[in-house]
C-alpha cells in the first residue's frame, strides 16, 4: 500500500481526503500540521496526524504540499531532511514555481505543480498538473496516483497552472458569489430565507444539469424568448458590461498568482 504525506490540514486537504475516501483508493496517509486543533476534522478519514516532521515523511512515495504561499519556505525547509531521491513532491501552493521549490531542497526530486479546487471532494473535478521532463515510469506513476481520485490532466506549460489558478482554482468562488446574488434577489422580492435558499439551490443545481447536456449559447437562445422577460434581464446585464467585470476579476486573480511567483 502506498504511503502518502500531506503537509497542511486546511480546506483543500479535507476536500482531497474526501475524494480519496469516496474513490475507495487504499493509501496509508500521514497528515502534518503544526495546529493540533485540526486533527479533529481528519478523524473520519482514518489518517495519521502529526504536529511535527519526522521519518514518516521519508517512507512516503508522494508528498503533497498544501500550505499557504506565505508558509511554503518554512514548510519546505522542515521536510527537506526527510526527502529522498525516490520522493515525488506534488505542490498545490498557488503561485510558487517548480524552480523555487527545487532551490529549497538539497535532494534532486521530481516536483509536480498541481491545481484543482474544493469541488474535488465530489470527485468530478479536474486536477491539473505540470511536470518538467521526467522518465515515463515517473510520469505514469504520477498520473495513476492522481487519476485514482480525480480527473487528472497534464499541462504542457507551467504558466497554464497560474492561469488555471485564477480560472479553475478560484472558479467555485465565482459560482457561489453569483449564487448569493440570486439568493439575495429572492429575499428582496419578499421570499423568506428558507424559501430563498431552497429556490436558489434548485435553480443553480438544475441549471448546472442543463449545461451538462448542451452548450451555453444554445441554452441561452432556448431560454431567452425574443421580447420576453429573460431577454430583458440579459440585455441589462450586457448593458452593464457584467461580462467585462467578470473577466477583469479573473485577470486580477491571475496577476495575483504571478505576483506571488515574482516575490
């Protein structure tokens, strides 16, 4: 059974563990986080939890770095003594390049940059990854591991990971933000909180199902009858240039990722 160590016990780690549990993949998992209070959230996954770095890390074939960018230097220095040439490092740290990670390790190891989002817990999310030139056996090993609990997609260029951080990593937040706007609109039109929650949830879920069956442009044409209420609403959104604001927000996220990278 493969040994895995995950550094960091935040929300993304919980989502990844949830995906692994649902996939029924069998791994021996060690999670390290200096905050012992987080251990309570991990009990249901049957993983080993540590607040210190030890030899357990050296037994791991895959080491997942799931820490905040501001903490990555200290985290990498802490695990460096336990890294060996057979270790495969998977970094989920936004904006931190492979080269930056390589410089902090004293051992030559395979380093993979990864990007997914919290929806991976539902096992339908992509997990994008970038790997510098490596042997076919290492590449196959990485792809097999990731495909066990996600839809693994290899990126040809590292910059794609930065773009996907803004588009896909942050994507659920855009969707949820729009969800909150619709919910608030229900409330402003006189529906109570419970009704607004239920109707918005149904609307978003069912609309997502429709998108899975047809492309967005055809759906919009079928829903927005000429001269009707939906067309009136869409015309106002276009007039207010909502699409430009959304694209601008994504660009801001992308620039932030590049800014982290340049520090």
